[in-house]
């Protein structure tokens, strides 16, 4: 049997490119968070600062975990995209050199932040991680082990569906800073579980997983759906343990378990009926999540129209952060338009519903009315409109022209 590698198909290369781009985006985000930019620090750099960054230092455990989480997949994905006629040592060196270049650029950008301290140690570890991942990927190929890359439906995936997947994972992983606390969970696994749960939050997670199901069904072929759906759910749940500020909630576990049979039901439909079935299940669950616990008060309503909710996390009253709100607003508009409804009617209806929900939340204890959701509905309508203008025509087999 020949050990010669096959060239990946266009759809496979597209999937790898998207994964690589998302990986690099997360790496840049995690390296520059919390974005406390300071031009004065950049202007005041002297020889002593540069020498300190070139000194070898023992890496912090958090930085080491971050390097492994990001540069290992970076090296593996980049190895898949390298030309197959290159020899293995050349491919490994190329991937390691790309790791050095990217790491140096990020470390230099950290000089413009207040709290980040660049170090040559990070560059060495990042390059080693990328090279090691490349070596492992090539070794697995030589042994006949091939990664199960998702099979895209077309060579040009729907950007709206891809955006929904990114927002869903971003909501779970933000602020994208890993923490070594998950090592403690080996001694006491119950620490990772948030025993508090509510039926409303479970309904919200259920609606989210159904929207993710429809997004993946719009991106992938049927044969690749379930591995990708389970992988996405696994990443979502693991992010609660690995990243800072999260714990694994029983409400999300319950929402996921309830969403699995619904996902099977949604996937049994035709391509046109999939978004309709997903909307049928997700929209009522989202409305229940948005209006629960229905604890309306006779006190004066709290209207905070010009304030912006937190980026992530939920308040004690159950209000979602801005990233999760964007996910739901974009997801509902996308589902209804993909189901065949006119965009104008969808935007008008969802906008009116969002305003009604905000007014209803203003009368509940611990909640307030914001303009974030209505504005995000308008943004979702614009994105769908732009997607329709930019999306190429497809043939009967579902292939977009090159």
C-alpha cells in the first residue's frame, strides 16, 4: 500500500483554512486581552525593555497552557495546507518558522499594552509547539491515520452559519483566557459543576443548540453532521472548565440532552425544511428564556436604553451577555429567512418582538430594558441582505462557481 498522501479536496482545504483563520484570531485575542492599549508605553520603550524581553524566563502555567491550546492546532492545520511534494523536514521547519513569525508579531504588539510583558520564552515555546504539532500530524499520516475533516456542502460556506458557530463558541470561551484551575478538578471533580440551575436557562441553552444544529446542517454534508455537532457541543462544555470565569452548569447539560433528539428530528427534513423545523423548536424556547421567571413587578420599570450589557456571562436575573444576545438575534433572523420568509417581514417582526421583550424585561425584578437586542436585529438583517447580494449562484448539485 502506498504511503503517498492525497491532495485534499477544495472543500477540505476551505474547511482547514476557516479553522486556521479562527485559530489565529483566537490566538491574537488571547494574547492581547484585555486590550489595554497604551501608546505612551510604546513610545517610551528603551534598550532595557528590549533586553528584558530577550531574557529567558520560566513561563507561567497559564501562558504554557495557552501556548499548547493554540499553537498545537495551529501547527497541525498549517501542516495540512503545506504542499504535499515538500519533504517532511521542510514542512516541519516551515510550520515552525510560521509559528516564530506569528509569535514575534504578537509579542511585539504586546509592547503596546499596559499589562502584557513580552518574552522570548513565549516565542521559543510557541515555535516548538507548532513544530511538534506538525511532526505529530505527519507521523500520523505515515501511520495511515487521517483526521476526519468535515465535508462542506459547497466550496463556499454560508458566512452567516459560520458566524453563528463562532458566536456560540465565543460565548462559552470568552474572555478566551485559560486558567490552570481545571487541574484542581482531578482531585475534586464536583468543583467544576455549578449546582445552581434554572429551567429558563436550560431552555436558552436548548434553543442555542438547536440553532447550532441548523447552522452545521447548512455548512456540512449529512455524513459529517453528527461528528461536528458532538465536537461543537464537547468544545462548548469543555470551555466552561478550561477558560476563566466559567463553570459547567447543569442547565446547559440538560439543554444539550434535550436538543439531541430534536437535532435528529430537524436533520430528517429536507434542506428547505431544516431551518423551519429549527425555528419551530428554538424560537418558543428562546421566548421562554427571555421572559422567565415572569416575576413582573408593579414598581417603576427600569429602562437603560443607552447602556450596553456585559460582553459575556449572565446576570443573577438570567440576562445574557452581548455575545449571546448577538447569537440569538442573528440566529433567529437567519433561520426565518432561510425558511423562505421575506427579509423585510422577518426584520420587522423580530424587531417588534425584541422591543416587546425588552419592555417586558423592564417590568421584572433584576432586569432592565436595553437597545442592544433591537440594534443587533437590524445588524442581522443587514448581514443577511449583504450575504444575499454577495453569495454566488449555485448549480443543481449545490456547487458554487469558482
